[in-house]
């Protein structure tokens, strides 16, 4: 987590978490929160802004960096994120306890979310991460904390804070929880990331308050999260914590699932959009994706990690369809799933053998000669001035019709070059955010479906 210098923004990875309202919990609610909760109960749902890390609204914004710098770093982050997602080995606690690491990577997510925690509310800016399960932040007292700009959350100052006992369902469901043999003890947790970063602390419950785009606060009582008393590693001091939007039991999405019917959706605006226009994330009824042009595909649940897996069947270039080989490298442990849909990765990463077939088809169809990327990240680039035309590229997931990607999603500016926004990866296949832009993408965790609808996200 990084410290947020601005109180109150969280970055999400995928943003979803806000949903959690617990209708039945008799915790004290402020009147506005009660109103929010009641309208949610009547089935409305709500929408929250996702603040892109490079937007002037974000504490990560660097006014001296050029658009090219920002893009280049975003492309590079795709690779480091892929490496972190790939480091899937389970962790065994050397203290002899039975803790096991859940699959998480350190916070270089692309989106922040503004929320508050506790009573009275403590503002925080979190990194929204669809690749993480547990939401956590640095807490007082802190035996080892990384530097954070904002002050640390003090659980003893909140009237709604409680530690979760070892017997609690969430403690038992979480891979990263640690319980000694003493009866009645509280649940501890440890999460580690691919780069050796970690957070250790108390598994606790608190009231979370999200700010909807209508200005309405949305309060979610008893949200389980990690109150980290020993944290270390490559976290940014400008963010206060991580918001876990993954598929695991501790994910905010999962915790709010009943209250939002397991639904969230987001619509990511294109790269060249005026930075005053933000991407949005919707929960509950506001997240239903319907109407003409909707393409749905099964969401595959992995037994070993909290990622959202889909099954990519083929990609077409014009009329030519290239099918993903059944046993392609990069296929995950998820039964049937072969690609992670991730809003925190910019580029789309495809299994190497499949990618090579796709690239060779592109080279045949595109007139003009390709040039190599001086930065060595992209595999296929053309000079901007060469007047080449980009063929129609469509993606087909299992059970659905083909989705046509816009040209701005398939070829991106890289200095003087236009480069194909998909690259080979022999370990993990990831459907990145460029490929997702200008689709309203809905996740339905009850029906296990992901739905795509072509949408102008700047207006949605
Ligand atoms: C987060 O919300 C607070 C209060 O609602 C607001 O003052 C602050 O500017 C917001 N931060 C961002 C980054 O939007
Ligand atoms: C994807 O992430 C990059 C890198 O942070 C960001 O610049 C871009 O705006 C994101 N794309 C979309 C469609 O949100
Ligand atoms: C992914 O993990 C495997 C085995 O742990 C390793 O050999 C490989 O280099 C990793 N790939 C990336 C892209 O980090
Ligand atoms: C809360 O805990 C912090 C750190 O452990 C301590 O410094 C502070 O005095 C406590 N505040 C109250 C109101 O108990
Ligand atoms: C972005 O939008 C704002 C508000 O509408 C406007 O003032 C500004 O000029 C726009 N910036 C660009 C680069 O178009
Ligand atoms: C694609 O196929 C259709 C019908 O089979 C044909 O009319 C069209 O010319 C083909 N397009 C290309 C780019 O080959």
C-alpha cells in the first residue's frame, strides 16, 4: 500500500469492491449511509470513479512526464505485473504455523479508489487490484512499516473495528490466515507478493464507505480486511493500501456479493481521452450489462488463485481465424480457462506459439515492412508515416460471438511507431486493458459469466 497523500483515494485494480452492503447487520449507520443502504436494498446499485494512476487527480501523477513516458512506463508495468502474477508458488510459514500465501502481487495497479474506513471515517486511497484477494492497509502500532505519506489508520480510534476470531468463516476460508492452537485466539494473516513484499497483521472487520459518482456515500459494515502491523517491500508511499477485487473469499467483491447480487462492471476510457473524464465501476443493479451487442462468455474459477479466467478460442485477422492450440503454453491451472482478464495490465499477453501464428498472419495482411521496436518490448511495429492500414481484429471467447477490437486497441503509438498491442508470453496469458477499452464489461459471479458490450466509455 502506498500512502496516499490525499486522504481518501483508493486505487483499485479493477475496481470493484464497493458493493458490499450488508443489509442485515445491525451496525449503527449514519442517516446518509442508511439512505444509501436502503436504496441499495431496493435494488439500485451504485457507481464509483476509478482514478487512473497517471491522471492529474491521482497522487501518482507526474506533470513532468510526457505522454510517451507515461505510455512507455505503462507498457513496462505490463511485464512486471505479468511476472508477479506468474510467481504462483505457495508460501509456507517458517514459524511452523500453517499459513499459506494467497496469490497476490505488490501494488502497481493502475487504478485508485477513494474510500474511507471506520467510525469516524478515515479517508484512504487504495489501489484497486483484481489480482488480489485481501484488502489491507498499514495500521498502528506498526513494528515495521514502509514509509507512507498519509497517517496510519489507528484501529483503537474507530468504534466499529473488531478483530476476527480464528473460528470465523472468513479466517478459515482464507489461505493466508494464521492461527495458533490457543482457543479463542484472533486470526492473523500474512500475504506475500512475487517481489518478496509482504504484509502481516490482524484479520479484522470494519465499516467501509465508498463514494458513489452521485455523491452518495455507500456504507458497508463488517468488511473483512487486513490491518497490517508489519509490512515491507516495494509499496508506494502515496497509496494507503490495496483493495482486493479478485475472486477469492476475502475479496471485497465476494464479501459484498449477496448485496450486489455478485455483479460489478466497468468501462475503461481510451488512452487518448481527456484526463478529466474518468473510468467508472458499477455495482449491483447498476452493473447489469444488457441490450443488443452483448457477448457473454463463462467465467472460470481457478482452485489455486484469485484471478478471473476466460477461455480464449481464437483471434481473427480479417477473414482469417487463428485458433488457440488446446495445449498451448501459457494455459493456466484453471480448469478450462486459458487467459486472465486483468484491468491492471496494459498490453494483452498471448501464448508464444499462438502469438507467432497471429503475428505472421498480420504481417501477410499488412502491406509495408515492419520495423523493430528500439525499446524491445513490442514484437510487431510499423513506422507511423508508412500509411499502413490496420486490419479488422476480432477476438472470440468460448460460447460467444466475436468481439471486434477498435484500431486504437490493437495498434498503439510508441514514439514514431505504431505497435501491435499484443505480445508473446510463455507463462501467463492476460487480456489487458487496451483490449478492454470501450467495452462495458460486466462480471456476474453468481451466473459465472463475463459480458462485453461495445460502448463509448467516455459517455457511459
Ligand atoms: C476523495 O474523496 C475526498 C472526499 O470525498 C475528496 O476530498 C478527495 O479529493 C477525493 N480524492 C480524489 C483523488 O479524488
Ligand atoms: C491501461 O493502463 C494504462 C497504464 O497505466 C493506462 O495508461 C491506460 O489508460 C489504461 N487503459 C485503459 C483503457 O483504461
Ligand atoms: C514464470 O514462472 C516460471 C516458473 O516459476 C519461470 O520459469 C518463468 O521464468 C516465469 N516467467 C515470467 C515471465 O516471469
Ligand atoms: C491508539 O494506539 C496508538 C498506537 O498503538 C497509541 O499511540 C494511541 O495513544 C492510542 N490511542 C488511543 C485513543 O487509545
Ligand atoms: C479537457 O476537458 C476540460 C474540461 O472540459 C477542458 O477545460 C480542457 O481544455 C480539456 N483538455 C484537453 C486537452 O482537451
Ligand atoms: C472475407 O470473406 C468475404 C466472404 O467470404 C469476402 O467477400 C471478403 O472479400 C473477404 N474479405 C477479405 C479481406 O478477404
